[in-house]
C-alpha cells in the first residue's frame, strides 16, 4: 500500500527507537541544569518530537512553530514564511529546536536568527536527519539522529506533497513519484 512508493528503507523503526534513546539521554545530560523549552517545527517534526521528548528525563515545556519554505516541490527556495509563531515568550529559556531534516539549512538558519533576538538563554538544534552534502548555509546542528544520502526521503513525519508522513520508518521515495 503506502510501501509501494518506497524504493528503500533508510532508517528502520528499530533504528528510530535507538536514535531517540541516544539523543534523549544526551539531551537529558546536557540540559540537566537548564530551563528547557522544546520547539517543534511543524509539521515534519511531530513524530520525532513526541518520541524524543519521552526519552528526555527532565521537566520541559513544548511549543510549536510552522514555517514554509517549499511549495509542492523537492528543493528549498530560501524564501521562508512563518505560518505559526510560538506562543511562549522565550526570555529565560534554553530553547531546543526540533527539525525533521536539514537539507540546505536555510529554513533553520532563518528560524534560529529570528528567535535569537528574543532573549532566550540559548538556542540549540536537534535534527532527526541530516543531508550534510546539500548544505548551502553555515549551520551545524547540536544533535543529529543520522545522516542520509542525497535522496528524497519520507515517513515518520516527513512528507512529499503532504503525504507519507504516517509511514512508521524513513524511506527513500521512488523517483517516478516526484519527477
Ligand atoms: P532546507 O531549508 O533546505 O534545510 O530544508 C529543510 C526542510 O525541507 C525540511 O524541514 C523538510 O521539511 C524539507 N525537506 C528537505 N529534504 C527533504 C526530504 O528529503 N524529504 C522531505 N522533506 C524534505
Ligand atoms: Mg520541515
């Protein structure tokens, strides 16, 4: 069914669980004395954010932002639009931005720059997936689930044309679907 459009599994369900456990433990250590506010970038980060935060053994708050940099295609334009801003005032918080995938880096670079004027103690970035080969801005995430090759990937929150988000693993989409 949903699997028919997937060429190859890149990150399995089991690997996702391992990633969440590893990153959750690291973040628990690093933010132990901090005032953690986790901000998910909608919609791609939803599954990652809900699983990851359940592996963080600290009091924390959750908030969300929605941005768009895409359209229906598969490459980022750099024109980032804020569709939904956070509700919480960032003053005094150590912010952890949760992203599904870092590609050119333009989206997160824009969001980080915008938020850094709002008085947070610190702003860190966790991304489930990274395509370091495609970076066009100077942005290094603090935490990475795993690197992926230069393929269009979907599942576990990531979409193509708003579909495939509910696939329980990360897969490479067949080229004929998006070309
Ligand atoms: P960037 O601004 O080029 O880093 O693009 C980041 C955003 O593009 C991510 O938050 C995703 O929403 C989307 N994106 C980039 N690569 C992929 C992909 O392979 N699959 C699905 N979405 C992607
Ligand atoms: Mg996204």
